[in-house]
């Protein structure tokens, strides 16, 4: 009997291991991808490095739950000639936003908030917000008026709140997330909530503050306990531990005379709109969880319904996003028409880029996850040459 039980237990462990999403195991065959075509990706990325357009690049392609390619080219730091590594840590910038939205959806799953809850239900600084009927202009007939309805949580996640990109600067820089979001009180809405699109960092910051108010714990701790730890994202955090600082990539600006190092000041508090650090492998685990409808390696993080809401365009015919043919879900842009398939990604693909040329996407129709991370402050945005090349080459490597 003991022998039988041991054999069954061993088989269960083997089955679990077989189903696990392993960053360390590269298996293009299991992913149904052509190794020769995948090998072209780092060659092309190296061409961008040689041309002096970027210091270094990490790329990861996964399909059918298997990593098909994980490559690093160039340098993590040009001044010291430190080579780029596959486990280099990057500043994610706005790739943080979908993670913040996932935190909100955890609370929706638990019935602690609703997507149509007014933000003012949790944050008093949203009470009494006024609307400028002239948008960003001032002048005759531009007196502030009361909007037809309050800003709600769904508005914040889709950038349809009417809030400006950031709150007014001035005075002492905020030292906490609560202080940052308090500045909302001094803003005016640019349009009626839900009627237009304006990318708003302060709106996403407010989502992080709502998490704090609802859970009575720091925003970053909530994400660590509910997302990063269950997903084994061991190199994902808002503040880099001293023993991992030597793996953080330097940030550069691309100028006419080459790449210039950009000094980066340490953060004063965790920024929900763009403060995360992570690796390509870490963020691949997050994206794979979404592709698998909220689960990874047997751990359910989000409900399938939450993932569907996050990754469905919620903005109708409103012009939204930074790439052609997309609408906006919760934290993600979603390809909603043929124009958005110019990089071979399918309608329904959900994507997100960051200001330092970090980019992740999921193509459910092709069962594919792609991650490309650089650290450059300018040059092409979400349709940078490196990103366009990588996405098209990844899909072109699909064999079956």
C-alpha cells in the first residue's frame, strides 16, 4: 500500500512539474516554433545595439506554456561594459499599470469594490471635482462646471476619467502615495467621464491608493503578497534590494551623437503608474497567468471573469492607445481592428509598453506571450523599431 501511495504521489508531482511554466527551460519544439527563425531575433537585436540605438535588449517568447526563446544582447551598462543578462532587472515604467489594475480586480473578485464605484467613495480628494468645458484651454465660456457624473474606478483603469496626465506640480514633492493622490483635488477634468481618452498617470496612482484604503495595507505589500509571491516573481519589487542592485540596467537617452546615460533618482514611494522593477522572466509569468485565464502552476490569482474584463477593449469607438487599431482595457491596450495587426498579432491581443521601451504582449489566438525589455527614454514609443521587429519575428517563427 505504501509503495502504491508513493508511486501515485510521485506521478502527481511529475504531472505538476510537466504543467509548470519554467523560465529556465527553453523548448521551441514544445512551443511549436522554428528554432532557426527564433535564432534570427537576437541577431536583429544585436544590429540595433551595433548601430548605437540601444545599449542592450532582452527578449522572451513563450507559446503553449513553454518558453521558446530567451535572449540577451548588448550591455546592461555601457560605461562599465557590463553585459546584458537574461535576468537583468529593468525599470518597467508603465508596464506597471496592468499589475496595478490586476490588484484592483482582486478586490472586485472579492466583492470589496465595484467597477462602477465612484472614486470619491474611497478618496475624498475626488469629491467636488469640476470640469473645464474647454478642455485644456482657458478663456471666455470656460468657467468650470459640475460633470454629469463622478469619476469611477472603470474610468481610471481605461484612462477615460477626464483627469489630466499628472496633478499640478508645486510645493514640497510628495513623500507618500497618499500625498501624491491628494493633489487630484487641485485638478479640473478635461472632459465628461467616460466620453474620451486621455492617458493619466495620476488616475492610475489613484487606483493604488484605493487599494490601500480598501485593504488597510500598503499598496506595494498587497501586490507582493497577492501577486508577486504566489507567481514566484522573485525579482519584482518597487525598491531594489541591495544584493540585487548590480543587476539593474542603466537608462539611456538616444541623441544625435549617441546614447547618453540618464541619472535616475531613487523613488520616495511605490508608484502604481510606473514604479516597478522586474525581469523579462518575471513579467512573462504575469502575462502567462493572464493568458491562462488567471492561473499559473496551479495557483489561481484572478478569476477568468476578471481577466476577460481586463483584456477586453472597454472604450468602444473612442480613439485610444499609442499604437494603431487599439482600444483600451484595464491597464492594457487591446487590438480591436485589422489596422492593429500590423505586427502579425491577432485581434484580441493585449499589449502594454513603458516609457523606457519595455513592452509585453499576449496573443490569445496564437497562445503566445512576448516580452522585450530595453532602457531608453525616447525613440519610437510603443512602435519603436526594436519592438515592431521583435513582435513580427516572434510570430513568423511559429511552425505549427
